[in-house]
C-alpha cells in the first residue's frame, strides 16, 4: 500500500520520512501552491467575496509532480503546519489533487519527533473549514485594503507604496511615539544621596536617597536646581544620622512562563540581538528537524507559532525529573506550575518548549550551528526554569533620620536562588539595583561619609525596538503570532521605518503616508478597529460568524471612505520632504539632501535639474585604517551584511568585520578594533603589532562591550 504525506518543507519531509519508514512517501509543497493573482484584485466583491485562486507562477513542475504522486497513492495525508495558514494550504492541496474533503486525511504535528509524528498519524481528522475561512477572510481583507488603497497612495504620494491592515497600524504606533519624543520638554531636577556607614562596618558604606523634607515626599522635580540642592546640603551640615524604622521581609520571585511566539521574539532580541525574522527562521529549523548524532533527524522544539502557555504532562514530568536529579527536590515548586494563557489565545497546541527536554543544549551543541544552539539553549532554559521553585530574597527597607530630612535605603540578599540558578528573564532596564545592607537597628547612629547632589534631566519615552513593538502589538490585540515578523520586515522594506541602532524610527515617507492615512482612512490605522477586526477573524474560526459577514461588514463602509478620499484629494499630490544634511554640494554650494533610489539612499543636490551632483552616503566610525591611516567607514556588502572598510578603497583594500574604536593602541598608536561574539577581545590590526586584551563584560545582545 502506498501512502502519500504532504508537508510544507523538504527539511520537515526528511525528518518525518525517517519516522514513518516503508509504505510512506513524504513530499514538500514548498508552502502555498495557489493564491490570489498578483495582477488583479482576484476577489468577486459582488458575489459573496468569492476568491479567484490561481496556481502560483514558478510552481508548475512541482504541482505536476504532486498530482502524479497523488494518482499513484492509495491514501493521501495532508500534514502542513498546525495553524490557519497550514490549514488553508491543506485545503488548497485537497482541491487541487481531488482529495475528498469529508475524509479524515488532515494530520498535524505539534512536534516533529517519533512520538509526535506517530500520534499525529494515528489521529487524522477532516480539514477544519472554519480555520480555512478565518485564513481566507484575513487574506481577502488584506487584499482589498492593499489593492484599493495602494494605487491611491501611488497617485497621491509616490509609486511603489503599499498599505495594509496591520502594517499601517504598526507604522502609526511608531510615529505616535516619535511625536511624543518631539513634544517632550526636558526638565532639570536634582537628587541627594548620602553614603553612610554603620558602627563596625566603616569599610562597607551603603547609599541612601533623600526621600522627604519636613514630612513632605519629594516628587520627581522636588529639587528643581543646583541652588536648591546646595541649600538642603547646607541645612544638613553637622546633622546626626540615625536609623528609624527597619522593615524586613521575604520577597518571592516567580519564573517567567515558557515562550510563546511574541515572548520568544522579544527575549531573542534583548538577549541575543536577533531580529524577529531571524528568530523565526532559526526556530523553524529547530522545529522541522536537525540531524543529531546517534538519533538522526529530529525536531528539537514544538511548533513555534503559538500564543498558548499550555504544556503537556509528559514534558512537565521530564522537567521535574531533570530538576530533581540536577538541583535537588528543594528546587521543585510545591505543586506543578500551570500558566494561564491570555483571553484570546488559540489553544490548539502547546507553548514553545524542547520536544525532548532530556536533550540538553550541551548534548546537541556539536550538531547545531552557533545561532541554532543559542536559540535552543534559550528555549530549553526558559522551559526548565518555568517548572522550578520561586527564588526567595531577604529584603530590608530602612528609614534614616537627619535633621528635618528622611533618607531611605533598601537592599536584599538571596535566601534561596530557586529558578534563577538556571535562567532569568532579560529586562529592558536594570530593576535590581540594590545590594545587601549591613545589620541595622532602630535608634543606632550612622556615620556620614559623603553627601552628594546629583543633577538629572527627565528623559523622553524611548523609541520602539522590535521587542517593544511586538509587545505593544500583542497587548493591543493587533496581528497574531504568525504576523509580527512579516509586519516588521514589510514596514522596513517599504521605507516607512528605518533602524537607528536597535530603535525603529519613522522616515519622512512613513510620516507623510501615515498622516495621509489618518486623514483619509482613519479606521484602517485605528488601533481599536484593527484589534476588533482580529476578534472578528477569531469568531470566524470559532464558527460564531461567517467570513462573508465579516467581509460584508467591512467592505461597504471601506468603499465609501475610499470614494470620499478620492474626492477630497482630487488634483492634490503630497510631497515627501527631503532630509537636509550638512554636506555641501561642491558644485553649487547648496546643502545636499538624502534621496532614495533603486539601490537605496544617496546624497543629491536640491538644485536638480540645474545641478545634478550626487554622492554616496558614507558613515564614519571614528576609527582609522591601520594600513594607510584613512577613515574607516561602515559599509554594506551586496547581500546587506555590514562590515568596515577604508575610505580610500580601492587603492587601500583594508576591510574587517571587527568594530573600529576611537581608542589608540597603547603599543603602536594605531586605532583599536573590537571583535565580538565568541572569543571577544579588543585588539590591534596593524601589521606587526600583537596587542590584544579580553573584553571585560558582555552586552545583553551577545556582543562584547568593554566595561
């Protein structure tokens, strides 16, 4: 008997074939085989929004091969990914291959392991048409928005622009934050710190912060300027510092739950410096199967597109056994941890976890690439830690009286490390900044070592990073696990947003386009409207609403809005302002502006067409070439990878992946460079000089930074 199993990728096909053995042929569809046509809307809006699917160009031979294989097979199993997208691919394959939709021929694998594959094959079901309808509704909605608004933007702003339900809202969120930053007015304020020592602990002074004066708590700008700070310090001259109330307690720290798609992308960004697209690519490889010595091809993690926090009893039991054996019973919680998923989570499969927790990162390290190992280690440690006991901290909070002022100091010591022995969630900022205090008793005198006024300025809100944007999208119910990475990729590729370090910053094009969208298509860029549309799609999946109802409810109002926008802007075109630079055109003296062409950004004279001068944009690093002494510039290769090279190329061919530093080499005086990643060090690249020193600390992104 011949059984045909169709999956999405060759890697997955190879792994599953190993588990199924003889009698099964496993082939890959390479993703979607049919889609809406690229050249037209492809949706009959007058007849129930019927989609007009066509075979995807370039897949003709693949489709022929699938049809041949299907004809020779006694049974066909559709084993695409276990989500809406995967269900839709199976539905298209069934229609294309003439598979009976009433037969139980749909199988799903939460994990690509022997037990996971056999369990999936033993529990086939029919194609879930509600899931398919939800995916179709999303695809048609996005097609309508894209194909109706994009031509409008081409006519009114610039050719090649696009609009989208989720991408337009994402750009608006980034722009709203930028406008907050611009509107922010910096305010000066001061704080006062006392460095104090307890009797018998003169060598271990501790800091305390001024908290109130005459019983009145100091607000953020309670000490507005240096003069006010000096007056307070003068008033404390000769004052006695005595311990007031001492409050001791025990604080519990609980582990973070295992990863879902959004938290994996956030943590990989903070800890490893990975962009969301890169994270999902590596996770896909770990899910589909890696060749492990002594085991063969096996999937190392469960399905990576999920918003459920559920984990299986079997996985929890393996984690429990590992924790007991490695750390001892005291590192187990009193009862098994169960994490509650958010209200609108799809609970079809588990949280992201190692498919076999006994495969520790060290056991599989030699079989993984460096980035696969880092991500697997992150997923494995997060999962094991989620099943461990709380950390316990002995805390102490102390009031310190001096004249009419009250200072406060706090500290903690680790009573029991619990889950933190293995893993702690990375934070965007340091929260644990207090340390242990010496033993202090009410009424005891303290010696003042130093009284320091500190100048501060209020800070504007930070720009979004990929991690914080994904968090905001998720919190607002915009998009789903599968959409976060593609959304960010799209808004960067379209030039609406650009990176500045890790931060996401709107471009002039992004601002103009978003403001136009807000004026003419306010619902499309409205956060609540977009979130409610996601809820409607979920209701289609649950069978509470038909997908034609959802589309019908959206379309009428949308078309009216589009017609109004066309009338409002008849004969009008919006100009995208050029970004002026300090670079002066040597031909006519004007300040050059940044333009965007087919090959990216370049400098151009604003006097065009009279002056046609253009230049490449160069990014100086502050470093000097160890070969000829020229400036070292940040450059990009053809495939977009960053590197550093000499400004005098091609005469000087110096290039390096190592980051240039402005610090001179203490041995020969040439500029130093910093090698990041494994074996991080600061070294000299001048020929004949062997100066090198290790980097003292590492950043959360995995790159080395000197302390």
